[in-house]
């Protein structure tokens, strides 16, 4: 009985030392390039949580697939059909970061990105000034996305993604 009480006490103490954070003021932007045109879109519909304990932080961020908008609503509808937002309603990014890295100005996190039902690892390059910003590039072919074409030329496979965010305790 004493062992059970001791184990429960240790578990309770470990819960007290865990830090929980929620994503705040977050934005994701993409850039699609074509031979004749560059298109940018963004989403402010990001939700996320990070839990830090024992100097390690695990995070999960979800973005509603249909929340990305550009300057052209027709293009946005075509994008939604292309990435099948009803079948894959969320894009998720998850990973683990050493808690001390969060204090650095620049660091890299190996992140698992689930986009269009395919999970791939990407290096998320983070920069911290007043808030965090990060970047990585998704390869559309890796996520089984048929690249649309205009005048017989497909859009580039590499799609840069930029994010900005804050973590609030």
C-alpha cells in the first residue's frame, strides 16, 4: 500500500512540473510558383498544444485544410478540391523539441507533417525574436498531390511554408 501511495504521489508531482502551452497568434502561409505566376495564401486557423516535462516538449499543431485563402476565391475552391479537404480536413505538424532550444534565437525541429493523408518528416527551421517564426518546404509529389498545370506547365513541386506563432502558458 505504501508503494502505491508513493507512486501516486510521484505521478502527481510529475504532473505539477509539466508545463502546458497553447498556440496563440498563429498564421501559416504558402507560396505556389508557376512559370508565369506566383500565388500566396494564408490561414489563421491554427490550433496547437505543447507539453513540456523533463526538459522535453512535445507539440501538435492542426490547421483546417479549407482555411487557406488567397486573393482569388475561385483558386481557393480549386485548391480545396485538389487537396480533398472533405477527405483530409486537417494538416497536422507534430514533433519534439528540447525545452532549452525554445530559448535560442535559431534552432531546427524534425517534424512530422501529415498532409493529404501522407505523413513525412521535414526540418522546421525556427527563428525567435519577439515571437516564433519558422519555415520549411513541402514537396507535393511526396504527399500524392497531382500538380495542376497552366499552359502545359505544372506548378513547382516545392511549396515553401512560413509560419508565425506564440506559445501561451
